[in-house]
């Protein structure tokens, strides 16, 4: 990953963002590009990974930054997955917000995602005597 550069709080152009989200099949986001662009702009913190002008990945956090953060998105182009970029994003988030009382993440219930987040030290809600509610 020697040519990959991580940038903070840079909002990529919409075409690059849509390419990334479509590549990982997050089409619920790409169905409304304007809403996705506004969501990125309103994030507490945004990290992007680049190889030259190619957007390889993105991580974003929402919340108050003091008592709670929500890890909203961590995504990496499929061709670049498995190279440690997602782990690097997560480590950066956990370091930046190490003093925050609650760090929350909601993700797909698949072996791949469970394995990824557990290897970095996150626990499933039921392991912390918690339950999540959604609408």
C-alpha cells in the first residue's frame, strides 16, 4: 500500500463516491446521490483513501465526538479489499475517538463482517449486555 494516501475531511467528487458505493453494492446510498453527498458533508469526520486520483475507500463517523460516535461507513473497493485498508480506517477511528464512552457500529450479520470487526477488538452488542433497536 505504498502509493495509497489517506486524507482527512476531504469530500470527494460525487462521481468518485458513487463509483465506490456502487462497487461494493451499497445501492441504497446511490439511489439518492444528493442525499449521499449531504450525508458526507454532515459527517463528524471523514477519511478517504486514494491511489493517485482513484478513490479506493472511505470511512465516516457521525455523533457528538464526546460521549458517542457511530461508525457509519467503512468501505473499500472490492479489488483493494483484504489489503488492510479497512483495518487501517478502523484503527484510525478508534485512536481518534479513544476517549469517547460509546462507539457504535451496525453492520451486516455475515461471517465476513463479524470476523473483520472482532479481529480489531469490537464486540457484538449481546456480548456487552446491549441490544440494538432500529426502525
